[in-house]
C-alpha cells in the first residue's frame, strides 16, 4: 500500500484535487476513486497531523475525540508518503481548503 500511496501523492493532478477539496468527505472520495479507503474522520486526523507536523502525534484531547474504526496505520502511511514527496507538497498544503 505504501508504494501505491507514494505514486498517488507524487501525481500532480491528484495533489491538486486533494488540496482543493472543500471538505474531508471530498478528500475521502478522491482517495476511494484511486483505490484507497480513507474515511472522512481519518482525513480529519490526517489534517490535524499535518497542521501539527512538528511531531505528527495526536494530543491526548485529539485521541479522545477519535472514534473506533479509525486506521491510524493508514494515516501514518499517508503521512510518510507525504514526507517523501517533499517540500513542494508542504508548500501546497498551506493552501488547501479542507
């Protein structure tokens, strides 16, 4: 799955669609269109981790807000893929809508 994520996140068209999505549900749907199941809640956690990129860990309060069924390994895989894409993506992330 990591290889698939890496390839997907290196795709400029996918990144533009992901970063211009209006809400987590649209991001979730975009991942689904590309064969990766990620719930809106997982997208929200991904957003939180991106915003707190200094350590990438959720705070205790954030963890308490996470309901069951969230695949934190998937979120970690996406974060690892994003890091591999590099600084170009991080510059774009600051302009995302979701």
